[in-house]
């Protein structure tokens, strides 16, 4: 009968086979994304390990990562780069689209291997924490939030009122130039499919799809030229930021909790985010209610203006 140990993440306890180096988040991914047989490419293990080692070196040079944690992390990274522990990366390709769980697989394996080297129990997260130390100053989710921000941009932008937007809702303004340009894009892609089939339908040096092909190519050029010109004139040049709405989104963004991690640690910062979400509070209200920081410290640390540049908060 297989033996298990208890690992803990921000959602609670998880049973993990006692002979494995991964932790709670990796185990959750194994259980929730058992899709197909394709594992993450083994090349990704090496590539991500190089990144982890480089991050540890940079954070140590910046005096954010202490000597012991740095030495242990780089030692374990060297072990992985030498081909060891590759059986500790069991996650499938078909997981969260951001790759966050694979990132955490690396963090957890490195943390637990560091524990073994330091003589502390697996899952103790001491002296090396998977988030606070191995993942320090890193995000596997940089590109995905960018796409999410674009999807929310309609409320964050004030677009030109070129024409009434609805036949039934008075005062509504639709992003009509966006709608028109997306239809142009779909038509151009359809034209390209037809040109591709036409080009593939030739015999030796003879092709009997030339009229179709030249019609579709010239139509695509005209549609793209006119569509982009109108998009610039009637949307881009007249669009303004909705500063009030943007400020509201920033003030209530749970992602700002990341700034608190160097000051109160990953686990407490995670608790603040969950508490804010569950009780419909701002991060500041949640942090003060839990007693993890005072108001002055929160305002100093969680400053979005500082976070648009390289920035790591300090306790002092």
C-alpha cells in the first residue's frame, strides 16, 4: 500500500505520495488534468531549470535571497540539469493554458529537494519555500493577463461616438470599427483559404484557378487597406482612457497582493487575497482585518505606480 504525506497550499491539504518531490499544486494538476498521455516536453524541464537558477543568482545578488537558500536552490538546479529528478515532472500538456502548474511543479520539486539536503522534512518549506524563494520575482502568467486586459478594455476606454449603437437601447455606443475590422479579417482569412486551394489545384505548369486567385488577393488588399484606415481615423485617434474606471479596477485588483509577498510571505499574502475575494473587500481592508500589516505599511508596499518598474518591497 502506497504511503502518503500531507502537503499544503492556499486551498488546503493534499495527499502526495511520500516518495515524490512534488507538492500540493502539482498533485492537484495530476488529479484534475489527467487528459491524454502527452507529458510536458522534457526540454521544458531543462529550460525552466536554467531560468530558476538564473533567478536565484539574480535575487541573491540583489540581497533578496539569503546565502543558504541560494546555495541550495542552485545545487538542486545543477542536479536537474545533470539529468536527475526528471521523473518528478509528471504533468500533462493539457493543463492550465498559462503553464502555472508546470512552474509550480519546478518550484515544489526544488523546494522539497532543498529540504532533503538541509535535513528538514519534506513539505516543511524550510529553509526554501517554493513561492517565497524558488519563485521569487517570477510570474508564469505574464502573457495571459495581457489578453484578459484586452478583453476588459471596452469598459476601460471611451470610444468615439460615431453613430447610434443600438436600435432599441438609447445612448448605447458600440465599438463598430472593431466589429467591421474583425469581419474584414475573417473575409481575408477565407480568401486565403480559397487561394490556397486554388494554388494546390494546379496540374504541372497549368492552373485553372487564376481568376479566383487574383480576385481574392486584390479584394483582400483593398479590404485591409480601407479597414485599417477607417480603424485609425474613426477609433484609434479618438479613443481616450476612462481614468475613473481604470482607477476603480486598479484599486480592487487582487493581483496587487503580489507586492505584499516579500513583506508578509506568500502564504499570508494568499490568505489576504482569498479573504478579500470571499468578503468582497479591497486588499487593504482584508489585510488590515487579518492583522498582517498596518495601513501605513500597506500604502507604502502596495503602490501600483512603483509596480510598473522593477520593484521589490522591503519590510522597513
